[in-house]
């Protein structure tokens, strides 16, 4: 499927050990892995992704999961520099184009998290998100899905200026002042998802 969209698959592996070896050998532009891998089918794929990002914090990783596991998503989001990371539910990536778009976004350094994972993580978080209006939370959830301001505006049926205003308010309420070394938009999503 990825080849059909013009992407080269440099390796396909069967377990976490092979995954780590393939990354060392091929230096891929992105790693796509399942949370569960042999031999125990618990969280070997996720742990391999976290280890790979610890070794190379800029390595983009997209993790696929069968079910919502907020702890797994939080652990992945806390790994590396937190940019270039994705967590998607397998049963919600039926639209191949959306999946490939998410893959490209993560490879380009964006953070993409399945909306259901975002909802569950948001439900666990209370502070400082209680300061956000429902509209600001909606904008932040769409940001967490990797949506651009244009896409958010289309989805919410508002102007891009309105989206920019909501994002500015979110950044202010989450106490994320401008910083030349950090991407505030990614930090806002991470602050929102942790907790």
C-alpha cells in the first residue's frame, strides 16, 4: 500500500529485536510499528519505539494500536523530542489516504494522535485545561490530530483568523510563551495529552 503512494519500504520485521536492528541498518525516515509484537504480544512494539527515540530523539515513529491505551500514548508522546510522533488506532485508519497523510505528517515532524485517544486523554486531564473553552478544546483536539489551521477552519466552519485566535488563547492559557527553541503548538498538544 505504501509503495502505491510512492513510499519506499526498506524493511518489514516480525518482532521488536528485528525492528531495532532494521532501524540501525536502514536509518529510515519513519518507523511504523504495532504496539503489540512477538513474542508476548504485550507492548514490545511500543517499548522498541520508545527505545529507538531515546537513542535518536528525532526519529519519527508512528505506532498503531488495536485499542485505546492512554498510558501507551502518553509514554510514546513523552519519548524523544516529542515531535515526529504518532499514535493511531488500527480500526480507525480504514481510509488509506488519511493513513498516508498521517504517516507523512509524522515523518515531517508533526504529532498525530487518533481523536479517540485524544478524547480519552483529555477526560483524564483537569488542570490547566479547565481554563479552556469548549471551542478551544475542540481546536486543540484537532491540532492533536495533526490538522493545519486551514483544515481546522474547514472542519469547524470558521475563518482561519478565528482558528489563529483560538490557538493564541490556548497557548496563553497553557502558559506557553514564545520560545525560539521549542514548537509551542507541539508543546500545547503534549501538555493537553499528558496527565
